């Protein structure tokens, strides 16, 4: 499946969301201008890349990679400035504490404005033939975020917000513009939770581009006859078996995801004493290889199809 | 004596820490260990994983703490464990029911759109409700120890701060100005007008029709302020009692360590100090490399075993480097490590294993 202009990365805590987002942004920046944004102001993927964002929330990190931090407050401000054309009035609104409380309490308004920003980022990326990667909150929060438009349409049966909500709905279901990757490590329960998240995204929210990212998949170092030979080395055997179990679990997870109809992206376990920019570059290279393989398969498929005719 | 026993001798343990580190698991493990040692324990969880809900029998959200059968684990005499899952929305509703001056006021608040949004969306409501629940359990006085798991916080110790912030919100001039006749409203009528104008303009532009809801909401809160203030003061006092221990929980991952640093500094700002730092899911110590060298094995297999050892050593070195700043950060506070079991706990026995794996960091 070709990548949409905007990919949102989610998954449970510790599943490698930020490293996946950082690696994907690096890989995509070789193909076109790429924006890497987070929604929690932690700038985790930027830190992994060894880049800091300045006070104003923007920094052109590399020629083709730009970093952004999206905050509800900024989104509210730019929304108000957009709909209220007279600056004196928009400024007064934004200065009002009451207004701040009311908008914070209003179910889903902040989340909704965040989605509206994502829609704009995707539009901008599409216009310059580039990409946006979002390092998003954990899966539960993302499901809530992505299902907010329904509530907004109920709250505002007509007017600006209603119109925007419909546009955001269309955006989320446009597989060329929007996609979600769900990251998981090869652990039994993590895989189970990721499957549920993927199913919710596709079947309940109608998002058309969803993929599973298996993070930290170890290579099979030993052959099946090796384990019996190391019985005398109980503790070393335990480590060897741990590696085997993880790699088998990843293989099972892979077929489970594929059977359910989800694309699977497998990223290798990096046995390195550091985890920083060079490691993200290795993961980016792995993503690039996967994309090239996909393209090749697609063109093979295409040529077969042509010959079949 | 296990490393956990110092902690579980307390009256109240409040578990704080970043999200995704297994805070709820550690809270449950500590509670269970204390119950097995013969204490009457209540554990209150906020947002347990589905598996932990199963283990604690909380799938159905019981309104009251319910007993977890421990007989199979042979607790000491007097040991029992009750679990409770916090439901912030329901707790908020109960408070409203309790403090509302009349049935009409109660229904007006519970049905109000702003209230319904506020009770879910506003940061701090879950924290505040956790504190309320804690007061309830305390008043019952049927347990020796309460273990409280707090909602995931983003860096500040939001739970500890929550009562204060709730008071700030409810007493804020902004809300008062919108239509409540608190003392100051009369003299500041001009701002009242401004706030109304802002909301009216917003309504016109967005189609939301909020103004009347906001006014109704604020008016209906009138008269409830005193009750909230009292409870908030009680919670503040409780977390400063000497029999209350704050346990800071984190995991051996780079980002969590950074977040933990934020936690420690916000604790400091509140004049609080954690009683312990627990690092969850730490790798087991590695075996001796020499064993491979000495073993009588084919050379290719030895090379593979050495490579495997080197790979795991690299991961352990990575973990050690991430933990180093924590040691410096919490100078003097005991740092305990919980061993990674390879998967999430599946039953009560797994929780016991976690509690008993706790060891003081070397």
C-alpha cells in the first residue's frame, strides 16, 4: 500500500512509537519534504534524532525534515483567528479566562481542533508532494481523538464547526491522505491489544489505511538442534530461548495480523548499547527496504495483470 | 525480609509516576504482598489494563471495594485484600448529589452539557476524584493499609495538586463573573458583560449555543463551594501525614527516565519527597561469559552463544546508562528494581513474584 501523505503513529506505552515515528520521518525525508510533529510537547522523537525544538515550537532541523509540536492552546488560537476576522475581537476572546475554561470543558473541542490541524498538515504535504508523521498519544487516547468528530457534529448541528467536522471525517477516511500505524512489541498481551486497536480503527472508525508495526523483532540466531546441546549452560540457554520465543511470537503475531487483513511492518531488534540517531537511521533504512520491496511486488503484480490480459 | 516490606508497613501508599510504566501493576503487587503478610489492605486502581482488571476481579466496576479470594496463596492471619476501581465521572456525580442544595439544582447540574464535558475532559477531575475516594476509604477505617494508584500524569504530580486546582477553578473570578452572585460579581459587572459578549460571539460563529449552558452551570454550583474547600483541605493534610508514603514508579526506558526527572522536581516544589523509587521491568542480571568459554561445545555454537551474550549485554548496558541519571536524581531515596517477567502478569501469583523480585539497586 503506498503511504498516505500523513501517517499517525500510535501504540501502547513503551511500544516504540517515537522511535518508529522518528525512523519513518527520516526515511520519508529522502523522498520529499517531511514534517515530524508530536501532540504532547515532549518532543521525544526529536530528542531521539538529536534535535531540539525552539521556544516557538518550530525548527527546521534538516533541509527536508521539519519538526513541529502541536498544542491544544495554539490550535484554539489559530482556529479563533481563522473564524473571527476582526483581530480586536479574536484577541479579546483568547484573553478571556472564562472562554478558556469553557473551551477546555467542551467535550472534544480541543481534540477536534487537533484533527483539523492534522487535516491541514496533510493538505500541505500533498500540495508539495511531501509527508507528515505524527508521534501520537497511546492507543486509547488516539481512538478517543479520532472518534471526536461525531460528537462535534451533534454539538454543532450547523455552522462553521459542523462544516469542518464533515471535512475532517472525509479526511480520516481518505487513504491517500491519512493512515495510522499501530506499534507493538512481540509480547502476547501487547499483540492482543494492538489487534483490537487496529480492528477498532478500521471497522468502527472506517479508517482505510491501517498497518501494524512489529517493533524489536530479533533475528533467529540458533538452529532448532542447538538448544539441546547447551543444556549444561542453563542461564545462557535461558537467554537463547528467550530470543527464540520472542522471534517466534513475532512470527505468530505477523500471521495473526495478516490473517485479519492488516499490513505488517517488521522492524528489527537492535542489540546496541545506545539508542539514538544512528539507530533511528538503521530503522529508517529497514523501512526503506520494505517500501522498495513493496513497490517491486506491486509492479510485478501489475505486469502479471497486464500479461494476463 | 523482602525489600517491599518496609513500604507495606505504612498506612497509606500513593503510587505516582508517568503513564505506561506498570504503575497499577506495582500498586497491586505491593497491596497483595502486604495482605499476604497479614494486613487488611484496600487497593484502589484508576485505569488498569484489561488483564489486571481480570486478576483483581474488577471487570464489572463494583461501586464498593470487593474482596479478592486469597486462600490459595495462604495469607497470614488477618490478611485480606479488597480492590476498587475508580470511576471519576460517577464519583463527581455522587459529590454533586451529596452537596447540591436541592433536587432541582442537582438535576440541573447533572444534565448540563458543560458539566458533562467538564467531568470528563478537564484535566484534574480524575485526580480530584481519586482524592475524594481516598477520603471515603479513610473514613470507613476498616483497613490497615490503603494503596492508591493515581491517574497517569504528564510530568507534574497532578494528583497531589488536584484539590488545590479544583478549588482554583470553582472559585475563579472567571466562573463567578459569568453569572454567579458571589461577593465580587456586583462590582465587576462590566467584565461579566465582556465574558458574555465573547461567548455570544463564539456561539454565533460556531453554531454551538453555549452561553446559556455555561450560565446555568455556574449558577447551579452556587452554594457548593464550601463543601469542596473542606474536602480539599483534608486531602492536603492526609498526604503530608508521616504514615503516608509516596512511591515513585518508573521503568528503565529513556523517555520514562526523563519524565521521572520532571516528577521529582514537581514533588520538590510541593515540598514532598518520595519514600521510594521503584524501577519496573528491569532486566535480570546476565550469566557469566566464562561459562561459554569453558564449556565443551562445537566452536560454531560457542560463537553463537557468545554473540547472543554480547547482544543481551548491549541491552543491559543501554538500560544501565538510562538508569544512571535516576540514581543521581534521587540521592538518598531507596531505589528498588522489579524484574522483568517477560510478559504482563496473568494471575495473582505473578503479582506476588513481582513484589518479591523487588530488590535494592546496587
